[in-house]
């Protein structure tokens, strides 16, 4: 009998060890005393499915104490899908306290979409302020205006899944600021009425398709920048100057080429004259031989040539004496 009792004791110890290893008895006791009905087989099944029971039971205790009715199957399914069960339960509790209608399936979808569902509920209760970087815009008079805005937004629970984020809000506000300043006749008009920017931007419905609802847009800072219009005019004048210089250089080059061409023509003409003059004695000799030119005719021609040369010399001397 003693040996049989010893065997039974060994078996009981093995069973107890098995239970302690695969079934978190302490967690089961905590759940029972917290009003959460979960069986040991359920906890054992979680171990088999590689689910940490503490990640399911503790949020269940929180939800039960807050008056929420959730099932372990739904929480376990969300855990297996890669979601944050604790964050979802905390968001549901916060939404219930703030009287916000947030269903479990909706909270799960928001969490699986990669957004912080608890932060979304908190932003829905307490609006968030998004500060834009310095936005540079140019009025019609060419003066640069630098604007910094603060956008107060509230999370829109219905559009958290698939809605655009803060980057889209900032981009749309920047677009609205550039449009408003660019349509102003003078930069002074923007400085005198900075609320014009807020009104214009709000009228555009910038929160459409985003996960936020814009409550207000406030101009935090507005400064004057560079005179872009004057710089553009100066750059244009410099460009026009370079174009004019290039055209003048082109005309000068063409004039030089024309002058060189004319000089070449003059040299060619002179060479033809010299060639013709070299043929004159031959022509005279031939005329003598043929009897077409007499001695007296030749002397008369020489006299005419001498007289012409004298006149040219006298005319050249008088031209030099003139001032």
C-alpha cells in the first residue's frame, strides 16, 4: 500500500506541475475575484495558441470594472491579428467616459490601421494644436510675406480609418496661405488684416477627407521678407543688358566682316587697275604700229596726263591746308 500511495503522490505532483506550467492559476484566481468568468481550459487554450493570457485577462478585468462587456474571443482574435488589446480597451473606456460613441469593431479597425486609437479618443476630447512651419508667399506688389499659423483640430473618429493625417492639413493650410497672400494687391493689406488668411483658409474646407476636423486657424506670426518683385526686375534688366550686349557684339562682328570684305574688294580692284595700266604701253605701241596713233597725238595725251596730275597735286595740297 505504501508503494501505491507513493505512485499516486508522484502522479498528483506531475499533474499539479503540469497545471502550474500550462495554466496560470494565479491569473485565473485574480480574474474570478474581479468578476471576469474565464475557465482554466480557456487559459490553457490560449497557451496552446501562443497567446499570453495576461495580455487578454488584464484588459478584460479593466473593461469589466468600467462596465464594458467584451468577450475573450474578440480580444484574443485582435491579439492574434497583431493589434494592441490594452490600447483598444483603454480607448473604449476613455470614449465611454467622454460620452463618445465608439464601437469595439471600430476601435479594432483604427488600431489595425496603424493609428493610436487611445490618442485619437483623447484628441477628440481635447483638441490638438498643429503648428505649421514658416510659409513664404508673395503679394501682387512683389513683397514676400512669411506666415506661421496654428491649426486647432479635433479627431474625427468616423474618418480615422482611411483619412489623411497632419501632413495633409499642414500642406492644405500652406496652400491656402499662398493663395490668400498671392491674391492680395499689397503686402500691407495682409499685415493690416491677418484674419483674412484665416477666413479664406477655413472657407476652403481643408479638413475634407482627413482624420481631423479643423476648429480654428490662428496666425501666430507674420513678417516681411525680401522684395521679390524688385529682384525679379533687376534680374530681368541684367538679362536684357546681356542680350543687348550680345546683339551689339554680333553687329560689330558683322561690321568688321563687311569692312574686311570691302577692303578685299578694293585690293582686288586696285590689282585690276594695275594690270590694266600695265597694258597701256603695249596698247600705245600697237597703235603706233598700226598707224592709229601719231607722234603729236601721243604728246598731246602726255600733256593732258601731266596737266591732270598737276591739278590733282594742287587739289591735294589745298585739302591739307583746310582746318
